[in-house]
C-alpha cells in the first residue's frame, strides 16, 4: 500500500486543505504526520498516490503558505517507509 501525505506547518491550514479537497471531490483524510517525515504541525492530509497531480495543483491553488511538503508513504509487509517528494 502506498499513499501521499501533504504536510503543513499549521493545523488550521491542514484542516482548510482537507476541507478544500472534500469540496472538489478528491478523496482524503486527516492523519497524524509520520514521525519519519520530521516536519509539520503533527497533522497531515493523506491522499491516494494516484491523485498526486491533482493534489499538487490544489496545493498551488489553495495558497496556504505553511505548506511543508509531500511525502510518499509505503507499507510493505510490516515495514513503513517515508520519503520526501518534490517540495
């Protein structure tokens, strides 16, 4: 399983981005930011990897200035890896 975490440095911005994605119909949920990411406010927005291009445009359009980055999270067997994507 793999998915993308969208991290913000502000909880308010995280919630606003989540609400924005809901309004435009992009599946998402608010989750705890993986500690391996080492950024953010503790909460992030989880989105399907397949929706990454749409989410990148949504981040640019939302103009929330506390954006901290995109992180690819992969679960293989019982191991989790977190890797920063282009930020």
